[in-house]
């Protein structure tokens, strides 16, 4: 995490932090601590939601949304909800994607995504 933050911070005039709905995400406190240790003078804002964060940057000429794909997916849905398909929305819900048409569905009780690269 620190390496990615270190690469992006010099390009930023400010950073807006927001929590995401993922059990694997870093907290805004953790991110703020990393940012402060690398660039203490950078303007840092914490928002309670991505919607609030996007509202806070409405007048900015350029905005970079970075973090997890869950955050980027949520941003796409908020910015242009008509363009987000049901399948894309499903990717943000921590549920397995529906099987392709004609594929046999597997039966199980664990709905968490599985790492196939074990």
C-alpha cells in the first residue's frame, strides 16, 4: 500500500479519503497515517461516503479514483448509473457472479469470493 501511495501522492494537490464496503479494505485512519508520513503538508479530507467524496470534488478539473475495484465500481455507478449493467453491479456485492447461460450451477453455502490462485 505504501508504495502505491508514494507513487501517486506527488501528483496530487489534495487527497479525499472515503471508506468502502469491503472487509479487506484499509480504514481511512490507516490511509491518512500513511499519507501524513509521506507528505504531511498535503491537504487531506475524510468523507463518510463515496457520494460525499465525489460531491466534494465536483469543481475539480481532474479527479483520480483509486483503490480497490469495489471503490471504482461504486464510483462508476454513482457517476453514470445508466451505464452500469446488472453484471457489473453484481461484482460490487461480494457475491459470486451468476453462471453463464447454459452452465451448470454449483451448490454451496459459502458465498464469499474464492482465490483460485492458491
